[in-house]
C-alpha cells in the first residue's frame, strides 16, 4: 500500500484523496451509468492503492470485472474495448464536470494501471531539485496531456519543452507518432450501433439466404449515414442472432443493437426488425414486414428496412436518410448470392474460392451491367489475380489493367457507391497512379466516413505512400469500429507503428494481427521484430516469408516501387530486411530512386 513516505517523496495524492476523487467521478452525471465502467475504474484504482499495480492485466480485469471464466484469452476484446471507452469517458469528465477537481485519474495507453496527478492551477510552479528538473507533478502527467501542462508551465518551461522536441526530432529519423486520442475515433456521445445477424426462422435454404442477405444489406447501407457509427462486418458476424444486450453493452460498447429475423413459408416472407437500447434493454423501434415472394421485391424490401432503421436511429435526419437509401441490387437470387460469396472469399482469400467467385461475378455483371456492387467486387477479384497470382488467365491486358477498367465501370454505374469507389481507389493505386487513388479515397471518405472496409483500405494506402500518421489514424478508427476484424487492419497498423518509431506498439499490433496465411504478414513481422531487437523471431518470420514468396527478394526494389513507396521508406524497408537476416541483393540500395519504367510497374 502507499505510505506517508511515498506521498512525501513522490508528491502523490494520498489514498483518502484518491478515493474521494474516485467517488466524485463515478457519482458524477458526466460519468455514464452504462456497462461496468464504474466497476472497472474502482478495481484498477483499488488494486493500485493496494500496491498491486503490476498485476493489473487484461486477464485479471476480465475475471474480476467482467466475470469471465478461466478460459478467457486475448481473442476476447472486452477489456481492450472497455479500457478505451473508459479513457474517453475520463477525458470528457475532466473537460466538463471535473475541470476544477484537485486530482486527475488517468489510464495511460499501453496498459491498465491508473496514474494519479494533481491538477495544478496556472499560478503554482512545480518544485525543482538541485539539478533544476521539475519534481513530483510533471513526472506523473502523461506526455500526451499537453493541455494540462499548459495550465502551469511558464514561458521558459515551454521553451525548454520545445528545445527537447527539436532535439528529439534531430536524433530520431522519424519521431514516434502518438495517434489521435481515442475520443477522435469514436466520441463518447456518438450513437454507436451493432447489427446482430438476422435469425433464420424458416425452413429450407431460402430463409437462410434472405436472412444473411438482409444482414449484409444493412451492414453495407447503414454506415453511409453519418449520424451513426456502425460496427463492422466481422464484429457483427461474431455475434449470435439472439445476443443479449448486456453482452453488446459490456463487450463491444455499442449503444444500440439492431436484430431481427426472417421467416419464409411458401411464397410468403416475414421480416421482423427491432432496435434496442443496450443500457437498459428497452425496445426503441420495431417493425414487421410481410411480403409475397412472387412479387420479386426482396431487395426493395431490404433497402426499405435499412432506410427505416436509419430514420429511427438518426433522427432528426430521417428524411435525409430515407432519400439517401442505397440503390437496390437486381432482384435475382443467383446474382445476389454472388455478392454474398465475395465476402466469404475475402475472409478466406484462397485461389480455390477466388476462381468460383470470379466466374459467378462475371456472369452477374453480364446479366446486369448496371449492378455497381458486383462490378466493384469483380474489380477486386481481378486485382487479386494480378497481385497474388490467383488463377491467371491469358488475356490482351493484364489483370491489374482489367481491374482498373472494371472499377471504372462500377463507378460509372453508381458514382456514390462506397464499394465502387474503394475498388477504383485500390485499382488506381496498384496501377501506379497513387495521386489519383488518394483523390478517389478522399471523395469516398467524404461520402461515407464509417465504412470500415473502406477506411481500413484507405488507411493502408496512405501509409504506403508515406502518410504514416494519417493512415494510422484511419486504421485506428477501423479497429475501433470493427474490433472483430482487427486482424486485417492491425498488420498495417503494426507497420505504421514501426515506421513511426513506436516499436513497442508495433510488436503488440503484429502479435494481434494473426494473419498467418498472408505472405506479406510474415515480411512485416520480420521487419518489426528485427527493429525491436527480437532477432530469433525476426529470422523465423523472414524464413517463412521467403518460402511463401521466393520471387520477392530477387526483385525487392521493383516490388517496393510497385507499392508506391517513397524512396526513403524503401531504404528503411531494405535495412530492416537485412537486419532480419534476409538475403537482400547487394546493390538494392543503390537502385532505390523514383522510376516509371515499364518493367517497374508490375510485381515479378
């Protein structure tokens, strides 16, 4: 436990003062009485006061606060999600009701142990030791809390801080980037929604198809509405149709739960949908849709459901939401099944599934040439044919050029379609047109800032073109909105962390990515481990990568140029690969320079 000596020597608030501040926070109207935030904060504070701060780990919190059993693993994101939420709530509290509080309780990123600091008025100067360094207060203030430092720092102190930052920039080739505060990812007052897979309540294959199709339509159309933040596809698919609102509230942190079911009997289909407030389980909206399948208006029905839900959640913008309803796809079961199978492929990314989905989508767009979503998906399939060498076919133009042509067709068919813009952005990027790719990405981001598949891809493209800071922010947002799909985004986020000098976070992120089936995952992992001084891990991952992509290293410079990496970043990649023990050609560094030679445009 903390002692009188601790308080005197380290200028910490005493236990009674800290407990009083804890009581003040959790009883404030600015501290929402939702989930287990109060229990979470109380647990970590009391453990720290008892001298057990080093034992505050995700496992202990999961068992003690969230009542998980001993089988809990890090694959369960409940602690990470709720810790991020608690940080945002505390930040808001100290900007509102807690502005005049004497003590600040914070939870630095990278762990769960809290820190306790005095909230010192601007007129009070910190004590200094004989060497002239500020004691006590400053050492307990997290480095990213510059607003609080500004309240009491003198002009000379600020000048000293500026000098230190300039010196750090001089000695570090690329400074570590502190991502935007989590409140900028999802604000504490923003309405957040998660969609549970709609239940199959009927008999036979039709009900299953319609239930899945309706869920996918909602996951695609609802994020277009800027008034709500919709958790992504993998997070949604990780839930059961009858998920309890308490699980959604405690594990995901969504304020609203949309659920429902589909029942098919003969030619009749009934869809039920309901929206619940996860704080108390109250049903805010419900609707029943009865339809005759012979009318072939299934997809119009799906669009209507999406519009009605957006109206219910995003008031007072209901009229806008209704007018902005997504264009329904063709009322053809086979064509629609193709789009659903595309998502299965994206989860698996195998050459076997690739061939089946390519054939299916080609048939769909031949029958329905204005089906923008199918064109967009086909563009991404062609792109994988080129970059992964999946099922290559002899043709007059390369798969990458065919991907770009197909993406342009998708954008012409429906200019505001997010998937079409994503396909166009990605195809432009891999056809060595990065400026145009980013321009399209900016356009899509303005239309739909909530689609996790798009913002994750855009974040990755920004990173590869050297915009590591901004790309990292978008990747953080993608993870926050879709923790269930974090593996895809975390690999790119790990690379961004490494390039920004945050090697500790890079290791954490790559370990959570778990994308063993993808060769480039092992390349990134090898580089990260090498930079972090983990030599054995680096060599192991490097050897795995070389076995999976033996043609990469002999043509490494062309491979990096094809990914539109700036020359300085290419040099850093090469150095990291050498450090990981990879056989990079001796003359590689000397050939790193901007090039538009035709031989450089395609990977070998």
